[in-house]
C-alpha cells in the first residue's frame, strides 16, 4: 500500500512539473489547467475541492496558484509532498528569471535601453491592466473607491515599503466595521492548530533580528522578500508594485528600466508570477558577482514563497469556520481596495518618466487594447516588443 502511494506521489510530481513548464498567465488560466490535469485526468482531488482551495488562497497573502497546488500536495501526502510540490512548481520559472537577470547584468546599458524600448511601456501596460482587472472585480462601493484612492495617493506621494502593510491593514480594518452588511452564518467553535502560524512568525522575527545584528545583505534580502510575500494580497500583480516600491524607489537596487524588463519577461515565463522575485533578488546582489546573483535569486525565491506556504497550511485547517465571521468577510473589501490602489500607484510611478514619449504612449495603448481584447497571447506581445527593440535603432 505504501509503495502504491509513493508511485502515485511520483506521478503527481511529474504532473506538477508538466504544469510548471506549460502554465502561462495568471491564477485563472492556471486553474483551468489544474482542473484538466489534476482533476479530470488523474482525479487527485474533486473539482469542488480545488475550487474551494482556490477561493481560500485568493483571500490569503501570497501566490494564489502556488498555494493552491501546494495545498493539493498537502492534501495528498502531507507536508513532505507539499514542499516537494512547491519546489517542482517554482523551479522552471525562477530558473528562467535568474538567467534573465544574469543576461541583463552583462548587457551594455545602451543595448539594454534599445532592446527594452518597447518592453518597458509594455510592462507599464501590464500593471495598468492588472489594476483595472482587479478593480473591476473588487471596487463596488463608495467606501472601496475612497480607500483605493487614498492608498494610491499615499503610495505615490510616500514611496516607502512601510506604506504597503499600513494601508492593507487600515483598509481591512476600515471595512471590517461594515460587518452588519454581511449575512449571518451559524458559527461553531474554531479549533486552531498554531504550529504553522508560529513557524511563519518565528521565521519572520528571526530574519528581522538577524538582519539587524549582522547587516548581511542576503539575510536582509530574505527578510525583505519574506515580508512582501506575507503582504501580497491579490497574487503576483499586487507583488509587482510592492517590489518596485521597495527595491527601485526606496533602495535603488534596480533601475526602473531593469524592473520593467523583469515585469515583461515574467509574463512569458511559465509558472507563478512571483518568480519575478528571482530576477529582483539576483540584480540586488550583482555587486557580489555571478555567484552573488545566484545566491540573491535563491534567497529571494525562498523568502517570497515560504510565507504563503506556511499561511495556507495554517488557515486551511479552520477556514470553513473562520469565514463565517462577518467581520472577517467584511474586511476583504478594504484589503482588496487598498491592494488595487497600490497597484495603480506603481503604474503611475513607472509611467511618469515616459509620460511625454509618444512611442511609449502608443505602445501602452496598443498593449492595453491587445490585453483587453485577448486577440494575441501575452508571450507573443512580449516577443513582438523584443523584436522591435532589436531591429529598430
């Protein structure tokens, strides 16, 4: 019986690898492919169960698709299989983004400027489109409009990484008082297993203290990415403005051009959008040489993916009871509104340097039209941009 389970786990990991190599796009696209291979083809889990897991992961901070597929591994084989699932799922995308960062390092600045001439405004368009797509789904009341605008203005005027957690918490707190508008549900006592929560908190506190004591760059990077991974409500499209705010605007580890190149490249990378962290982490340690960039990629990837994994393991055990509390459900409105505002602020900050560039403006508009109409796949849009940057001087 145990051998049969092991064979099943190996087949499952093979399926995860296939998905990691072929899943392009965001969580909605990933979900379709998960349903096809993991439910219809091999029946690891029911459709109702995977949809429930997806819904839970969408309201937790962290990478939605990664948490979903990791939770499936957890359901099948416990923590050991879950962590193997996480590793297999993120490996292709993070490896590609690491190689992209190494390439950017050795490209002359003028060459990079020419090559990314169209990619940079396309990156801005992707973030604008993300803000619009999220906003259409979650901005439905005057309160959420107000919170979105406040968060956008605050993040644009005060480009600090501390703005993000403040506005996410304030947004959630503000709308939690609207619990009276939520439907009452019959509640039962919540039985909480705290081990994974304490693991999440312990790793965070340890990395903060160790970073302060040693002032070691890899340790500080781990803490930076771990914190952002703990606050990225809404998936990869929300993570991009968080990383831009901290590593470009605040710490200047990357230039806006380099960051936008990463935003564009991650759109053609398979697997999770969170793999952009490998790109940012590698370039943050470029002064350490090639080995430093590889180390930065590893540190960033581990830091960004771990908190979401700890949190899904923690919450999945009692989510069915927790979501019955009206204050919890009401707070999601403010969290989503603040996240949308932060995304909009990042788009505006990135657009500002190219505001009077007619070619950039036209590229943004055309990219938005293609994204909205879905006439051309995202990866084709990026390849067109790279080709134009290569052939047009």
